[in-house]
C-alpha cells in the first residue's frame, strides 16, 4: 500500500524531531493556559474571601451591639414578667420609653407603643450565597470552605431569630395600654415574655459562636465595621442609659481586633 511506502523527505529522525517540537509547543500552551486559569481563580478566591470577611465583620458588629444591650433587655423582661405575674385583673399601661429617645434622631419610633424593644439590625449572607452560586467555593481549600460554612451558619441563625422576635414584641403591645388583664391574657403575656427571653439567650450564644468561628477562619473586625459598631454603641448609650455594657462588647470582639478600645 502507498501508506506502507511513506518515507519522510528528511528522514525519520528529522520528522520525529519536528513532531516533538509541535507536541512540546502544544503542551507548553496547555500548561500556560492552565496556569493562567489557576491564577485567575486564585484572584477570584481572594476577592471572594475579602467580601466574605467584610460581611462577617458587619455581622460581628451587630452581634457585639446586641451583647452590649443585653443587661437592658434582660432587666426589662424580668420587670415585665414580675409586673404581669403580680397583676390581679387590672393593668396599668407600661410602654417602654427609652430614657434618651426624645433627643436621639436615630431612635426607632412606633405608631403603636412597644413594651420591649431590641436593636433593629439585619444580618446578610449575600456574599456567601453568591460564592456558592458562582462555584468559587470549589476552588477553596476544603477545610477553609468548611470553616466559612460554619461562620455563615451562625449568621443565618442570627437572621432567622429576628422575625419571630419582632413578632413577639408586637404581640405584647397590648401591655402598653391601661385595661383589664384576665388570667388567660396574663398567661399569654408571660408565655410571650418567656419566648422572648429564650430568643435573647439564643442570640447571645450564637453571637459568641460567631466570633469563635470568625476567629478560626482568620477574620478580623474591619475599620468600617468597627466604626459602625462604636457609633451604634454611642446611640444605644444615649437611648438606653447606663445599662449599656460597653465592656461586654470589648470582651466579645477582642479576638478579632487585637486589643480593646
């Protein structure tokens, strides 16, 4: 056959050398392409980690603010529980008027008074959801990915506690007005107060777990989040008074800021 009689013009040795050069060139191109792709992914991962850490830092700031006002909230729940339990049919309205509310522009004001009021903060996990959807997590070190997953599980828990807490606060609004308080209403109010107390404990416990997991993944409190936190603490102190515990906040965030303030 014609194929069997094929002979390279310059000989087999030269032919093999030319083929080798072509193959080597293809391999070099593939390696270079892979290296470029890996570098691009490494840059994407680093940007993603920066976004994740920024969001973690903001969540820690909100948790730290909540820790600072815990004494105020616990005191108010205990006060309400005692008054409701001691009531014998008549109830004198007891709206929760914060000491500095009239002089603080940032104060939240309700059309229907509340008898218990927590800071209104939102915990976001947008960066985490986007990193999952974009496939960036598969490019991370598996152990590091697990650590980030734990952090954002705590953030998701904090966010999930907000809606029921707000609903329960609204359910107690009838205690802001004078009126009769029968045994059924008293029992309902005490049950609601107890559920709010549980949510408050869960929020504080989760805040501590969030800081520990954030420390494990190497997050630190960003200047933006730290400024926001201490600004909110100043507002809370003007609103709620001396019960705001700044020292509790400093203890919580110390592992993420390398010192106190």
